[in-house]
C-alpha cells in the first residue's frame, strides 16, 4: 500500500511538472505570436518604389511610376495590391448618397476627402458618372453635385449602383470580389455574394490573356485595373495624358498592352480624363500624396474610388 501511494505521488509530481512545462511553452508561444503581430502592425503597408516590384519586394501594396519618351511621351503610375495579404484588404469607397430614395446615387467629393472619410491607405478613381438634374447639364463638374454612377458599385456588400441600369450602355461587366476576396470580371448574378465591385467604362481590355480593343483611337489620361492568372496580385494603373512633352495619354489598345506587359490576364478600363488620379499614404493619419499628375493640375471631384485599407479583425 505504501509503495502504491508513493507511485501515485510520483505520477502526480510528473503530471504537475508537465503542466508547468506546458504553461511555460504556451506562454512563450503566445509571446512570440504577439511579437510577430506587433511586427506586422508596424510594417510598411504601402511602399513607394523607383522600379517595378522585384521577387524580393513583398510589401502588401507597392507603388511606382514608369515613363518613356519613345515613341510618345508617356508616364504611368502603378499600384500592385497583394490580395492574399493578411494586413490589408481591397475595398470600394463611395461618396455619400445625397437623397436616399431620390434619383441621385452619390455626391461628387474631392478624392482626398473621400479617402480620408473611408480611412483608405491608397486608391484610384473608379466609376464614370453622369449628372442627375437637367439644370446641371451645362455646368462644370463641381464638388457637391448630385450624380449617378455608370456601372455597378458595391461597397462592403452594399449595392450603391446597380449593374443593369437601362440609362447606360457603356458599362457591361464588373470587377468584383466575393466574400473570399477572389477577383472576378463578369456580370455577377444577383444571388452571388458580391462584397466589393466597380463597373467597367466602355471597354473590357483583356479577357483570359487576349487583348480586346482594336488599334487606333484617341489618346487620353486613363485609369484601369487588372489581375494576374494566380489571382493574387491586382494592378491599378493611372496613365497621365494631355500634358505635352510629359505624357500624351494612351489609346484603349495601348492601355491594354501596358497591362499585359505587366502580367495581367484580365482587365477593364475605368473612368479617365480629368478624373484619373492615384493617391497613397502608409498610415491613416498621414496626409495623402498625389502619385500621378492629373491633366488639369488639380483634383476633380468624383463619386467612387477603389483601393486598400488596413485589415481589421472581424
């Protein structure tokens, strides 16, 4: 009996020792995880480069500019977004709806204000837009003007503009993300869970690696987006234009070729002209900088942008 009691006490001592050891190991692991999380939280989310990203460049968002003088002056700003990054997420920023159930869908808002209001880190302009009230027809685009967006616009699952609007024929498809953040370019069915979406403007540029627009046409400032065949990297592009000696702009065909040259397998054109803009910053408290050079030397108010924000645990 004494030997049995001693054996039981030995078992208890071993069990207690194992419990203490397990607690120590768990504490070390938790501390290590906290350190990793802290390191991730303090890392650079948006990185400005002076060259296209290399294999060793793994920032969640990389931004750079490329320029050439041959065969025409051209300057293009690029933003590569890692859709698999746990630190950031892609989202659509839509300006305030001014009249609820009324005819307007959004209020023209300065891009910097829209980025600040939605706590974005970097973004480009998205949907084209049209004036709502007949009396505004001959007025210039102005901050506060009531507009409708051309094509679909979905922000965090809220449909701010429908895809099938009979008034507009120059938006046929959408770039959209489902709840798994998988990128698509198509006409999403109403039954599909669309979390973020913007509509194309006038053109699908690339479909399954095939360049769509024909050669020729006018050169303008343009904004576009596309993604690679891995579906990991989204490329947002703003090409400057209407700037003699600096950048003439591109045709739709030339824009599509730029995206193919940068690895895109699917791409659409977004709004362009004076609306084309790219903004960036690394933290929500920093003042946004303008990456490109807008054609009118000033920001035009717009209704929607697509970009990235810091991912928040839900």
